[in-house]
């Protein structure tokens, strides 16, 4: 017996909108951080302008920012 799997038609994908249709999870900027907040704002501006390389770069900055990590000395 063959399993039935759901598949999305082009109309279904169009209804999801661009943020859900082709994106993956991104790092969330820590609110109030003087590094994460500006990077999050710049990321949204870059996304609206279609600059995907800049979006990826800013994702790396946000993801690599050391929140919650202890500084060892």
C-alpha cells in the first residue's frame, strides 16, 4: 500500500508568502543588544532590497554574537 504525502501546489506556496515559502530559520537578535539590534534592522532592510548575501552575512553576525557565553580570562 502506497503512502499518500501532501504536496504543495504553486498556488499553495504563493499563499504562504515569501517569508515562509523559501526561508529557513534565522537567528533572532537579542533585544536591547547594541550589536544584535542594529544587525537585525539592517538584515530586514537588506532582505527588502533583495540583497541575500548581506542577509546571510548579518545572520552570521547575529548567530555568532556571544550572548549567554561566559568570558574566560
